[in-house]
């Protein structure tokens, strides 16, 4: 399982690159990847068929309960089959559907689809609830990217944001539930949480946990009042809609509540809430389906109604409800994905999805029409298709449950509407309205017609020969959800039963709806209350209000004046420190027997002089020199107090700051008029003096306290024993607190991404030729040798960092300084040519190295970022090799890429 997930992740990033070199056949080649994953899961069918649960895991943060644990049982196995099988068909279909798109766009789409497939697999296989929440949010983010795939369309961007806001909000509710479960149970194990359902329900946090679980499920599965994002998400490319919004992601909410059904059922109002929400969702979706104008819109609302049915089955009690839920989930995924494929083929061929403007397409799209017929018959519940059997399961579950007739009546009405929708999306586009469409833009191709035909045929063949899928998927899935084995019989004919009679009633009412569809459609669309009370409109108003409020707050807080920001920070910090001193109610502790140090005092005076000079500077150049003087004084202070690593970093930062400010000075006037009044100057001075005095008191108090040396003593003693390093500072950064350093490195990478987006929006303009020729002779002659020297120093600092002052961070700063000097001399474009790799490429490579150095240990069963050591003897020389150098190299590359990204952007901005 874990290996399959890792392969899925790596393959999702690498396999789509095929689309960059292969044309029409890219989809067929890339589809081999999800087929291979499907084969990998099918090999585990024997384990699942026996009712066993296969668990695998990797230690991550055991003390926090955040281990990467996964489990494969019948329910997750069913989802894995659907995700990989339908995912393969989506890839095949997309290869033809996206024909004509640039290769880069097709590669991006395939990457997103495969990453989404990986996230779905991770979500349904996760046993640790923190892992589940992580993959859950990954599906929301990838759905956002797929819905907004056409980022040039305002409607796509709006729909993507709407989907992200609703589903990610539900993800936050899920995270809250997970954290509360961890508090109650003392573990993040899903199995343990379900086993202790009664304990969770009896706890004061029980009700909030169940409410948060419901919110997460309702938002993900488009239940009222969070349903409006799903119809809008049809702005996604049709293959994405077939995969995400019918067969996989929207069923994650069903998956979640089915897993936690014992917890929800432990409170009296749990099942009732689910059933009420499901019934309301079914009714709203049915009315909206009758009002739908487009092919995909009708399918979207029918999907929403089907999700309501699944949610209803989760809420009903009894084993038959579980059988019906599993059967309907399986059959719906098959026929609805096929119908979305057919809708995509119609849109691809005609450029329109309006049901009113389509007609007679069977002449141009005969195989698509055939697939639509098969899938629609299954959706309508016509025997011998699989949809008929799932509908009988549904009615049997409702008849055997302890609920009254209300859910049954609603289900009959809603299923009748689904029959009408199935008839309309089949008859109107293909067999009615002859002459509406006289030509098509694109004809059918094998890759376009094979996926829907395969799924439509599957809906027929599985119902006629259900033995294998029943044994290895459906029956184990029911047992996994219900908690014990339940008989599952897939048969078309059960004799004359109440379920058959209800199916006849449903089909009869559905036929009447299809017959009078136009009148019903016009009547419902004429009612303004649907638009007036639409939640989508309320959401838009809420968004507009939030945007207006943000603008007002931003005008007040983000006024573009850095002195105002600093003043607010200093006043806030002064208030907090003053309150702390007042609450302490004691005088500061004074350090005893501290000898006077003339060297430290002289350095402090120099730093103070630089600070005062900076406040009195009349030009930016003089201010830069004064601030640099203060920074170098601080570095010398670190050096005098036994912190060579910190001093080295400070020296390098100051040098880099000079280079960056030099690039910036090319774009701004050297002398600027005063921006503050005399009164504001006095206010700033008073605040600075107050802050400095309070800071001085705090430092004196800390110096007078008895030092607590437990942590420093531990690191000093364990540095070489545990991490084989003599430089305690570097060992702490890359080993003991390596995860913290990794997080800080990710933050630096995000800063690079932000800087690239801000400074790179205006194009890659380099310095004008006439400006480039105006180079200083000495700088031109010495820049390259000096850069080479700095590069050598950077490598030395990197290699020696584990035992002596140095490391990846300071090595990265020195390397960045080398290229910065070169860029000042030759310009950013020439420097990039010398570098041969774009700055963001360095950032990406650095992150991969940082994460890769931690994953190597996990492959051997050790926790993440446990560094490995190899000490060979080569030619009589003892070498000490470790993954710490890989981690440090990654940090170094991220720092270099980030600094150069900002520097090149500033230089190009100055050139404008």
C-alpha cells in the first residue's frame, strides 16, 4: 500500500511529461500508469475477499501520534478500484478531448488529474486521522486547480474559488474534529475512534466532534446548504467533472460518515440530522435538475440528488441500508462517469451543451449516442442494468428501516425525476430536434468513445455476471462498513416484490416527467423565487461584503507607509513588555560580578553611532552605509561573545543587503524629501526611547537570572554521540531540530515564489544595451574572479559546517553573494546564462533534496529526517558521509534561488 502510494505520487509528477513529447497518443501511454496501480490493488483482492484488514505504516512523529498509517479493507478497496479504473479511462478520454491544446496545458492537466488520484487513494487508505485530513485538503486544492484550469475565464476562476472556499472550510471542520478526537481518545487512529464511539459520544466534546464531522461531509458531498459549489464546478474540463464531481471526490463525504457511522449513531440526533439534510438535498436537487438548461448542469444536479440518496442510506439503520449504500455508490460512479463522458463528447463536437439547441446528434456521434443510452438506462433503473438492482436495494433498505414513510416517498419522487433526466439527456440531444445541428467541429475518435462505452457495458455485464465484483469488492465493503458480514445478492429478478412495484411506479412517473419536460421546465424557470432565494446569490453577496470590508481595513492598516507599520509594532511590543513588568511587581534582577569589557563597549558605541547616523541621513546611500555599520557592529558583537556561526551569517547578510539595496537604488531617487512632520518625529523618538528602555530592562533582568543549561548541556553532550558533529549549532539545525529548519526552508521558498510573482509579472526585460555597456572597468575585470572565489568559499562552508562554523544557510548566502556581484557587473540575463538554472529551479531542487534526505531514513523504517551515516575508508583516509550534507545542500540551493529571484527581479524593475 505505502509503496503503491509512493509510486502514485512520483508517477503523478513524472509520467505526464510524456505529453510534452508525444502528441495524440499521450493519453493512451499515460493511462498505463493508473492501470498498473489498479493491477497492484487487484493483487490484494484475496486478502480483502477473506475479510482481512491489511495495515501498513511508517513512523513519522510517534510522540505526537502523527505516524503515516494506512489500512486496506473492503470499503477502501472498493474506492481504490473505482479511483484507479475510472482514472485510467479519464486519462484515455482526456488525451482525445484535449487534442489541439498546447502540450504544456495537456501536461498540466494530466499532472493534476494524477495528483488528484493519488490524493484520493491516500484519503481512503488513511488510518491515521491526521493523514486523512491532509489528503482530504489535498483533494480540495487539486479540485480548485482543475475547476479553474481555464484561468483565462472569469467564470472558471469564480467557480474554482467557490469550490475551494466551501470544501476547504469543511476540511477545517474535519481537522477540528480530528484534534478533538485525539483529545478524547488519546490517539488519532480511526479504528480506535470507531471502537470507542460511545466514549466519544458521552464526552463533552462529543457533540462538537459529530457536528464537525457532519460539516466536513456535507461540504464535500454538496449537501444543502453547501450544495451550490457543485453545479458551478462544472466549469472544469469535462474529464475532470467525470472524475472529481461524479465518481470520486464528492463521495468522500459519504465515505467519512460511513466510517464514523457508529459515532454519529451514538447520539439521538445523529441519524435524524443526516436523514433530514439528505431529504432536503434530494428535493432541492430534483427541482434544480428540472430547471437545468445544459447537459452538464442536468447531470450535476442529478449527481447532487444521488449524493443525497447516499447520505440518506448512511443515516438509515439496518444492514440493508449499508448494502444499498455500497451498491448505489458503485453503480452511480459507473453510469454517471459515462454520462459525463458523453456530455463532454457533445460539447467537444458542437461547442454547445444547451439541451434546447441540440438535436439529431446520433447521425454524427452514433457511438456516443449508444453509450448514452446504456448509461441512461442504468441511471433510470431499467432492468437488466446495474442501476435497477441498486434502486431495488434502495427501496428495500427504506422499507426495512425503522423510519416512517417520508424518506421513502421522497426517494420515489426523486428517483422519478432522475428517470426523467436520463430520458431527456438521451432523447433531446441525440434523437429529437432533427436539423438543429447540421455539422460538428470534431468527429468521434476511439479514445473519445471507448471510455463511455466501456462503462455503459460494465453497467450491463456486472449485473448479469456479478460474481467476481461481489466477492472481492461489494461484500467485503459492506462488511467493513457494517462491522460484520452481510449477505449481498446481485440478481436482476427477485420475483414480484414491493421493491419491483416501487420501481415500476418510479419509471412511470419518470416517463410522464420526460413527456411533459418542456412545460415543467418553462414553469419552474418562470418562478423568480428560485433566483431570489438562491444560496449562490447569498454567497456572492457575502463575498462582496467581505471584500468591501477588507478594502476598508486595508486602507486603514495597509496604507503603504513603513514607518506607520513599525510604529504600530513598537507600540504593541512596548505595551506587552510594560504590562509584563507591571504584573511581575518586582524590580529587574541585576547581573552580579560582570567584568567591564572595553572591546564590547567600543563595538556597542560604533553600532549606536551607526544607528544615530541612519536617523540623520539625508540620502539613501548614506542611510545604507549607516545601517550597514550597525549590522557589522552586531556581527562583531556576536563574534566577541562566542557565536562564530551567527557572526558569519550576519556578515554575509550585511554584504548581501548592500548588493540588493544597490540594485534597488537604481530604481529610486537617491535623495528623497522628508515624509514626516516635526511632531511625528518627536512621537517616533518617544516610542523608540520607550521601547529601548523596556528592552534594556528585560535584557538586564535576563542576564541577572540563573541560567538554565539543561538544553544546552544536552545538545553539547549529544552533538557528536548522536549526530557525529562537533558544530553544535549546525547539528541542532540539521538534526535535532531538522523539522523546524525544514519548515523555515519552506517559508523561504514561499517567499521566493511570492517575489517571483510580484517582480516577474512585468516581463523578463533585462537592462538596456546602452546601460549594460556603462560598466565600471574595475568591477568588470574583477567580478568573475571574485565570484569564483566566493563560490569556493561557499562550498567550503557547506562541507565543513557539521564540524566547524559554516553550513548550508551561510554557504547559500555566500554563493548568492557571488552571483549577485556577477549580476551587478553583467546584468541578470547574462548571470542566468552563467547559472544555467533559473532561480526558482534552484528553489525547487533544494526542497526536493531537503525532503529526500528525510525520506531515505523512512524507507528503512526510521522516523522522517533521521539522518544516515556512512564512514568508509578510501586510500587510507577515513571519510564521513551523511544525508546531513544532502539536507544542507538543499537549504543552500533554496537560499541561493530565493536571493537571486529577488535580485534579478529588482534589477529588471530598475531597468524599466
